[in-house]
C-alpha cells in the first residue's frame, strides 16, 4: 500500500521520539518502552520504530553514542 496515514509516518513517530529525547539521552530499548507508553494510536513494531530512528539519524536530528544511547542534536 503506497498510502500512509500521517499518524503512521516516520515524521509523526519521530516527533514522539524527539519529545522523549528532549529530556534525556536514552538507550534504544528503554526509549522503545517509553515510546509505547505515550504513543496514542496503536502498537508499533520494534522494526518500524528502528526505521523511524534511522530516519531521524539521516536527517541529523539524533546521534547514537556508545552503548546504543540516543541523543538529540540541537
């Protein structure tokens, strides 16, 4: 399916991820757990979550530090 609802897009999911990372640097697994607690729509698979992280990395919004800790670039 070529049509993606906005709430299912990497941009929308990335926004929620950035909200969590704005407060602190977090490891990927803890970030996923916290993301699932605040994401209102539905269950997002870990693979899709990683794709959203990849998207944020490609547009230079996050960086990955030692031990898979994610940090927002400001």
